[in-house]
């Protein structure tokens, strides 16, 4: 049976994460190469003490060691906050300074990440807007817990925000956190947008898409991998993922094509072949439908 981690790795491989900012309630330091509202995803980590986040008007309480992840709609959420308040204090329902006398002031880290709109679509459709990885689950993943501990310690140094290694650490934390969060929701039986990842038949179909998108990937082949008829797969896939299999496959192909066009000097003909299109015309039509631009415009936008 397909392991949950295999599918998540395949999904996250296609999401081009780019760390944008990291900040800390314990310090006035702030690293932000673009406005916070441009980040598509964010995580918040309760380093010390319990905190209560105001997530779009709803309360989300974190105990010490908990990690909260917000895969999408972050721009809209941050836009509603008081612009004069620094992050992450602006995310808290009660100020970190408003603690009882003698109590240890909570400490919170948060970081924002951006991912390309074309590659973000599959992720945004498959993950719920907010997930929490409890402290015990964080501790059970050594790489995740070590990365968070290292980030927390590094931000105590005055020169930390000039360390480019932090960018990679934020991406690692975000990816591992998502994996743990979805696995936890699977065990708890939560009914949310991640149900497509938990459905074993749709998961097999998604995994095949993300690992074989350069091949034909006909509806017949996808249905065979899912163990369903073509009509049953189409209905079940659309209900859980939010769009037909062919459109989701096109998103994956366009995301990979954009990466190749922007990061290599391969011809459009070669790129089309590598992502599963028989001709440049087919790739061009998919670009216009999915990304709202032409392959040539995607290449020019990379400078």
C-alpha cells in the first residue's frame, strides 16, 4: 500500500518553496525580503509557553512545542492585522507582554514562504487552511525537532538574520511539518481538505500523476492505478480534489514546464516533451488555461 510519506514527498517536490521572512517575539530583529502579505504559506512555533493565535477571527491555541502550519490564504489573513504591530506579536490574541507577574513570557517564532502560483494550486487544494503538529509529534521527528531547535537558537544571535542557511531551514521545517500534520489528521480521522490524501485510491492516482506526469497518463491508466472505473475515478477525484483529473494533471505539467523554462535554456519543444506534451501547441494551450500566460512569457519573467 502506498505510504503517506511517499505521496507527500511527490507533492512537495513540485512545490517551489521560497522562504520570505522569519521573526521572533523575543527580538526586534526582523528579516523580510518582501511584504509579509505576499507569503503563500506560514508556520508558527511556540518555543516557550502557551500562546493563542487569532486565525482569521478564530482562536487557535498552541502549547509549548506545538507547530502550527497555514498552507494558504495567508496573504488575506495578514492583510487584516494591525499594520503597526510586528509579527508574530500581531498574530496573538493576547500580547506576549500581558503575562502574570513572575510568569515566563511566551516566545513565538513565525516564518513565511512563497510558492509559485501554478505549482501552489495542487497544494492549496489538498491541504486545509490550518493544521497543528503537537509537541509530541514534533519531538518524534528528529529532523524537524532539531531544525526548529536550531532555528530558535540561531535567532538569538545578532548576525543570524544574515545567514542564508536559514532559508533552507525554513523550507525543511515547512515540508516536514506538513508531512507530520497530514499524517496526524489521518490518524484522528479529521474530515477536511486533506481527505484526498487519505483516500487510498485517490492517493494512488495522485502519486502516479506526480511521478509519471511526463508520460501519457490517460484516464484509463489513472483509473487502473486507482482500482476504479473511469467514471468512478472522475467523480471521486473531482469530489475530493476539487477538479477533474485532467485539469489537475495539467497543473502539474505547467508547474514543471515553468520551472524548466525559467531555470534552463532548453527549447520549448524539449520542455514540452519532458513534461508530457506531444507538441509546443499543446503546452501553449495548457499554459494559457492554467497560468494565464504563454511559455515565452514565463521564460521572459525569469529575466
